[in-house]
């Protein structure tokens, strides 16, 4: 049990178990990898942060039968049914919090103006945007072009200074090499590879944006249902 994996969202899972089961604080604390006082604070509404409960049965981390065993025997130690899947960083566009997405056009405009050597594919990966958006801003055909003001993406929190410096250095080096006399075949191959890379980045960004939209809609619906349920209980 000492090496048993913990829930993906320990505090949210503990909150749900406190609100929806008769498990002891000790059982919940051990299963979630928390201190018993943290669980006690959640039960007493003393926690500094109010967590939205996460159902471990729905996620497959626990079963109702396992919860029943724990409720019958306070000494029973809950067993993880399915460990959460580790999320690894992909090569696709970076995830940007909803609150910062409106700043992306400003960051893109700044990069286009101050670092023309950076390719659209590099901007796409650095900022987490699509080729269509970059092209629209570059050609000033973006729907909100009148309100776009070039701003340093580092200041906006869209990337780190180290990431920006790395991209600028790579683009500068590549531009210097491309400035030399090179065989036509090599140049053609480079252009083709760049186009493929940009198309792949655009596809990944669109898929990411679609997935994020679905997740946000589901989360909003869940929160709305929870608020309605709480209001009904109060009445």
C-alpha cells in the first residue's frame, strides 16, 4: 500500500469522498496522500481553497464496491483500481490558459515586427497558435486587427525569455545558412519540410483548440449542474 499511486487530483478527490461517502478521514487521507488535518479542514469548510469535488468512481480510480468495503470497516485501506495516466508533453502547440488567449495576437504581432527571421511554424510552436492566425495578422486581415498592439510575448506570459531566445537564435542561424549559396535541391527540400511542419503545427493546434473547447464546455455544464443542485438543496 505504501507504493500505491495517488489520485490524479488528490484534494478534489478527497473533497468528493468527504461529501459523498461515509469513509473515515484516515481512510480518505491515506488514499489521497494527504494529511488527516487537511481532510478534516475540508469537512469543516476551513480549507483556504474550496475544491470542486472529483468523482473517483467516474474516473475509474475507485469502485462503489471498494467504497462500501471502506464504509463497513473503518480499518480497511482503499485500493486504487486504476492508476491515473501520466500526461506527457507532446510536440504540438503549447497549452495557453483561457485568460491569456486574448493576448496571443499581440504577441504574434510583436514577433512579426521584431523578429521577421522567425518562421510561422516557429511562432506557432512558441505561442501555441495556428498558421491561419499568423497569416491574418501578418497580412492585416485579422478580424480584430484594429485592436492588436504588438507586445512582448514574454511580458504577456505566453512564453519564457529562455524559449524566446532559443527560437530567435535558431532562426538567426538558419537565416544565415540560407543566405549562403546553396544548391537548389537543398533549398527546395527545406521549403517543403518547412511547409509540412507548418501544416502539422496548424493541424495540431486546431485539434488542441477543439479538445479544449469540449473540455471547457463539459466543465461549465458540470459546474452549472452542481450550482443548480446546491441551490435546490438550500431550498
